[in-house]
C-alpha cells in the first residue's frame, strides 16, 4: 500500500528548524492533549549515526570522519584512532553500534567508505576497542567486511549495522546505483549480510552452495537499505530508498529475494516503468511503500517506555519528508496490516533516529551544523 503526506493525524504540530535553538526546549501540543518536549543538545557537521553506551553516553559519527563521545547534556570529546574514510557524495564515515557484550569487551563497530585502486570505492566495516577517558581513543582497529566489487560513483553504499539477539552482525549493502548487482550472487552489492561478530561466516546462512561471497548473504534484491532493526519478536525489518517513487519498508526473510531491480513500486528516474511487486509474487513485496517518497534514513523500533502509544512501532527518519514517520508493525500486539500511522514534521532532513536508555527518542539532522535533538514527554 502507498501513503502520501496527508491523511494521518500528527502527534505533534509542525516543528520549525529555527524554533529550537541549542540548549533550548520547546513544548509541542498535539492531538488528544499529548505534549512532547523537543530539546536541542549539541551540533555536528554532517552527522550520520549514533549509538548509546551502557553508561548513557553516546558515540556520534560525522560523515567526514569525526567520531565523538557525547554526554546526554551535550559535552563532546573527539575520539582518536578512527578509520580513514573516502569522503564525498553519499560516502564517508557511516554507522556505529556497540557489541552486545560491550560492558565486558569494549568493542564498537563502524561502517565507512574506503577507496580502491583507481576511481573506485566501497563500503567496509571495522571493529575496535573503545578506550574512554579525557582523551578517548580506539585501539586495535580491524577490518572485518568490505563491499565487493568496488565501483565508481558516490552513491548507494547502504552500510547500516545491527546485532541480532543471538549476537550475529547484520550489514546492509547497497547496489551502488548499478541495478543488476542486487541479483548477482558473485558480488555482495544489493544484499543484507549476516556475519559472526569477528567477521567470520555462520554455517547456517541460507546461501551456502552458491559461492564464497554468497555464503555471507541473508537476503538479496535490495536497492539502498538505510535502516535496519529487530523488533521484540526478533523479526528483522529494513527500509530502502526506491527510485522515482517506491520507497520500501521490508520484513526481511531468511534467504529472501526482495526483487530489485526486476520489480519496484516506483519507476526509473527517466520515468520508464518498472514492473510492480504484485506482477511477480515470487519476490518479497514491501510491507509498506511510499509514493511520493519519504527518503528513509535511520530507524528504531520503540519500546514504549516513555511513549506507550509508540510501543512496538517503527520510527523512521525522513530526508525528503523532513521529519519522522511512525509505522505500526503487524504482529502479536497489532494483528492488522503494517501501516503508517503518523508523521512528525521536524522542519529538517533527519538522518538518524535512536532510542535512549530511558525511552526518549534522539535524532540527528542531516546537514552542516546538524543538531542532536531529544524528544520526550514534558518533564521526562
């Protein structure tokens, strides 16, 4: 099903990008008397991702390569020892997540774009040990995965990261704007990857007999997946940008083929048609698609600790839509269809969205001077 920009009640009113200055909070009253406080915490240059540490501190990445250890009140310390990145276009430093056993091993994982020989680039993933203190740093940086093949161009890297409940690492790998690699089993472009935490390949991955790279694949037929998250039922969700129309939210199946570029609910940029998903049901269709597009980036599935009405919902950052898109996921708590239920206009491109330890929602604006914002009920 497709959803436009209207038709759903907003929880909060339009939030102007100029209305909330750093260290200033604004209360927004929405439907049914609900009130959300939006507080600006810190600023960054082209922030891309963030993750929370067990002590409540955050790691925030900037696309040009900066890594910062950030408190919830906005104090920042730059972290030394990060990877060298190929910055430009959609590329640079990307996602950051912590190992499930971070409290014991201190391991953090980064995705980034690295150069190859000649005018080619590709995404990569490294892990390192975070050493905190007055001058935090990363030790023992080690590469554990890279896109293959490296290609020219500066788009569709994907490279979002997530850990499953069993400790397996999932990586999204975009098609690098080349279309057909998403169906090619000899390269890992246009795929979702599943690895052990050290980069080795689990023996129970679904494509064990189709080549060495294919042994790492969890699903295929993806375009540019820029959000990935597990829900409370341990189901894997991912969203990706469509072409001209047809942004997607997918329930990712083990060994599934999601159809790109053979099918899409959008058209090519030159307006030439692509067959819709319903014409070829052998491919996994999206649970929700959007035309006009929202340009999704970043995603969380909310616990409902501070906002019970959001419990179990996907909250998606929107670049083109300039805010947050809330989607009710079908499942044990919501037996109906997966559907968009709300948009929150933040007045800015939203690159990243995470849930804090207390249930507040934290977002990063996608721009130079992009702000780190905290959304929570008033007084929380």
